[in-house]
């Protein structure tokens, strides 16, 4: 059986570590609030998803910042992360540069994929980061990277992130099985935000705790309750250390919260908890705890928020000022091009 970590339970984290966790969450939220602003600025009248500076769907992760901050605090740029269609929090927490990330979201040529991937298909070789709009797609590639790290004799690891709905996909189970069989350095992370799009977990999954599924593959499973970043940090630290030491994979499930819609424009009529969801915001809750612990004060909060705003607005300005792809070049980077003699 898996173990469950209630919140709050962690004592003794260094103040610098906790400030780093808080700063990471604030930067993510600041970035997503800016994307939210730009996304909705010109979608009307009538909310046309194809209009505006940021066309297409948009999936934001407000409320899920403790997962990315707690996990990525243990990673280096040599470690790989594969994320979901809701990827910004993990991309930022793992160190992705904000300018090319924002430019990719805006569909500009200075973006990570030259504006061709958009927000669900961020790919960054510098931080070994990738994501996909396909459910559970990131789990198998994480195995490949972990296998490559092992063959190279590196202590780098892979982190594979998905939502609780994807734990019913074949790729999820196949990946856990193979990672356990080959003793690969992978940390599997499940973000349980209670909703698979509009379907509650209780209507789609036969057990209430996906971390229990780890036992079927002979690996440790841990569920973190309370959406608490200190607890995520503690559990993730053990799993990452285990992977680096060559002791194999682990599965972590975090009970988090999706504060906004599955996608922007989602009316969320299926949610009975909308009136209370704001009270579950993890950032002011953590801020209050750090104040009480004497780790954070008004001056530090203002400085951290101002720094986040400056960095984010710089990235947004860069993205808006970058050129759009030339339609005549739509076929480029799709097929290999022969070198001209």
C-alpha cells in the first residue's frame, strides 16, 4: 500500500528553501495571470477561441503550483521533465526561460518551437523539458530519457507528470511496469485536481488513491494531501534521491486544486465547489504560514512579487514584439531538408 502525507507535517526546512518555494509559486502565478489577461483581451465578441494574440485553447494551472515547486526544487537542468497539456507551472519551476516560452505561447518565431507548437507543446533542450496535449503521452518518453541517462552513467533522472484521469490510460501502467522492471531513475507524479476535464475522479477511477497502484509494480507510492508545498518537497526529495542512487522509480500523487477552468472559456457548470475554490488558494495560505514562522515579511513579499512582475512583463513584451511566422514557410521543420550543394 502507499503512504499518505497529511499537511502540514514538515518541520525544519531551511528558510532559504521555503523562500525559494514561495518565490517559485509566485512567479508561476504571475506568469499565468499575465497569460490570462492577454488571452482574454481580444477574444470577443462572443469568445471566439481562434481570435486574438493567443489563439487556440489555453489550460492554466492556478492552484497546482505546490506540485511543481516542491518537485522541481530537487532537480537540475540535466534532469528531464515531461509534462501535460497544463504545463506552465512545471516549465517555469524547472527553469525554462520566460522569453522564448512566452513567445511560443503567442505563436512567434522567437518561441521555443518557432511559434509552431503553442502552449501545449513546449520543448526546451536546455532544460530537457517537453509536454503534450495527449493524455499520459509524457510517461513513455520519460522512460527513454531515464534509460539514456543510465546508459551514459549519469545520475540525472526523469520526472513524468500527468493528471489523475490519465492514471487510467494504458501508457501509465505500461510505463510504471517497464520502469520498475528496468529499475529506471524516474519519478512519476500524478496531479489529482479532482476533475478529468468535467468528470469527477469518483466517476472514472475505481480507487480513491492512485498512489496505491504503485504496489502492483513493486515500487513506492506516496499520496500528499492538503496541496502543501512543504510536504510535496519532502516526499519528492526522497523519491528523487532514491532515483539518483539507482534504486529505481517512485510514484507520487498530490491532491491539489484546479482553481480555474479546464480550459479558458470553460463555464464549469459541473463544479459544485466553485464558490469555495478561492479559499483553497495555496499561495496566500503558504504566505501566511511563512509570516507566522518569521520567514517572510511585507518587504520580502513586495520584493518577490515585484521581481516576478518585472520578469513576466518583460517576457510578454518580448513575445508581442516578436515576428509572426511567414505562412509561406508553414512546411518548414516538418520534413528533413536536403543540404544544398
